[in-house]
C-alpha cells in the first residue's frame, strides 16, 4: 500500500510539473507571438514614417532641386531626375505594400501617389523646356510654383497617416509590455509550484539510487555479454566510466556498421586485442567482424569475377581481330594473357605433325631466356609440356626446378618462382599447351580465368586449322 502511494505521489508530481511546463510553454508561445507581432508592427510604423517622409525629401523636394540646378547650370551631370523618379516609385511601392499589410484604406494614398507622379511628369516637361531653351515658357510655369500645392496635399495626407501610425505604435507597445508582464507571472507561478515538486522528486530519486546502481550493473553485464567485453571488471569502475564505455562502444558499433555499409571492409575494433578476443566471439562485435569478413570475401569474389569477365572479353576481341592469321593470333593472345595475369614469361606450344610423330612446337614466346628458347619442340609426354598435354589438365608448380627456365627483360634475367601449364583444348580436341611463369603465386581466380581462356583460344585455333585445311 505504501509503495503504491509513493508511486502515485511521484506520478502526480511529475504530471504537475509536466502540466506547469505545458501551461508555461503555451503562454510563452502565445506571448512570444504577441511580442513578435507587435515588434513587427512597430517596425512597420517606423518604416512607414520613413518612406512617407522620403516621398517629400527624396521625391518632391529633390525633383525641385534638380530642375533648378539644371536650369542654372545647363549641365546634364547636375540632372538627377531619373534617379529621383526611380527612388520615388520604389518608395511609393514599398509604402503601398506596408499600408496593405496594415489593411488600411488606400483611397487617399492613391490620390497622393497620382499627384506626386503627375508632378514628376510635370518636372520632366520643365526639363524639356530647358533643353529646348524655351526659358520664357519655363519661367512662366516655374512662377506658378505647383510644388506648393503638391506639398500641401502631401502634408495633409502625411499628418493624418502619422496620427494613425502613432495610435498603432502606442497600441503595439502596450500589447508588447502586457505580454512581457504575462510571461513574468507565468514564470513566477511555475517557479512557486515547480520548486517544491522538484524537491520531492529529487528526494524520491535519492531513495531509488540503490535500484539504479543495480540496474547499471545489469546493463554492464548485458553490454559485456551482447555487445563488447573489454575483459575489465566493472566492479572496479565508477558509474560515469561504465556509462561512457557503453556509449562509446555503441557509437563505435554504429560507425563500424556505417563504414561497412559504405563499402569499407578494413575496419578494426579499437579495444579488441589478443587478451579479450576469445571473449568476443559470440557477441555483436564478433558478429560484426564475421559479417565484415564475409562481405570482404563477397566483394573480392565480385571483383575477381568482373576481372575475369573483362579479360575474357578482351581476349575475345583479340581472337576476332586476328582469327585469320595463326602467328598473329598466338602472339597477341600470349602477350595479353601474360600481362593480364601479371605473369613475367610465357610460351605457347601447338600440336604439329613432324617427320616422325606428333609433337608440341613452340609457336609464340614471351620473355623466355635463351636456354628455354633452345628447346622449341617436345614430344607428346616429354617434359612438363608433354605431360600436361598427355594428362589434359592444368599443372601448377610452386617449386620450379633450378635452371628450368628464366625471364629475360631489358633490366636483366631472373628465374620464375611459380609455373602454370594449361592444356589448350576445345571440346574433345587438344590444340596445345600454354606455359607461363611468375615471380608470384597464382591465385584461384587467375587459374580459373586462364583455364576458361584456353577454351576460347582452343575454339579459335580449331576453327583456324579447319579453315586452313579447306
């Protein structure tokens, strides 16, 4: 019963605080809108005053001054009537928009606007008289002093407008101050009711600190079991360090996943080392590292597949371009295969009928040393070339016999560390053997590419032989 009462008291206190905050937020928002509205209104009033005064100072008065200056000096440099017209029109447009925003009656404004614009047109006419040197006519019109009538009409309009704007400004200021006072009362109410309530909640939270410590211990245990286990004892760490460690690991997990999602598969977990690696095999960190490794393998497989398909396409192009010449076909195909597979030497042996029996004859060579070039023909079953032809399967040698062959280049010679020999075949027909050597080990995708290439090359050679027989 006591526990339920305490829980009810806490909930009631929380609801009271929330209610006060909502009330305060509503009043604050309302008062803020009132203050903003009235601030804008005060700015509008001041802007309207400025623009109305500008109609006289930069419009009527300035046009008179520029006409007088032009009449005296006859200098076009002194004539600024176009600038006056542009400024006056801009001021009229701005003032019209502001008065519309205040929803005022614009009838009198439009009369003033027409009067001012007509006066500016009259000033243009006066300038034309000066340019035509019709000074008698100019003087006659000048003495009529139409500016006084325009000024009187404008001044009457401005006086009434300023009175209206003054009332609006006074009301806006009063509304602004009322909103400020309302905000103060709301804040005082929130303070008076909120402080006791918050003290009560703090008291209850202090009573529950033991439960929170227990919860933190359970959270630390779950973190170690399901996310990451650093191998450290959480009993030796304070609460802040535990929370920071958990948050840091969560952040690192998020960044790890994002990097993997962006295609970066070279990530490590900064706190993972040999001492705690065994502890993180079945939690999230272990799963992420396994996932990254699998994605890296999948990416490598895709890249290797793309590399192989691109190579086969290039080989097909070479075959099409040289399908009518055996020397060109074998030479270009060998050069491409050696370079594309990152080998350093190669020899292409084709089956040929000699005087005694069929043999494998060197048809094309790439960077073979003189010793290897000396032996250009192998009987079927003789040497590695003859064995591969007889066995009809790929042979990979990672320990090349000493002085078996060498690589010739402009920089000198060296012996390959790895050899690969592949039968060139098309269906049931065997056309020869490809031998290549490299300083580096051949990878599985390179071997697969070379074996598929032998099918392409075997088909091309078989077709070329049939064509040559016809």
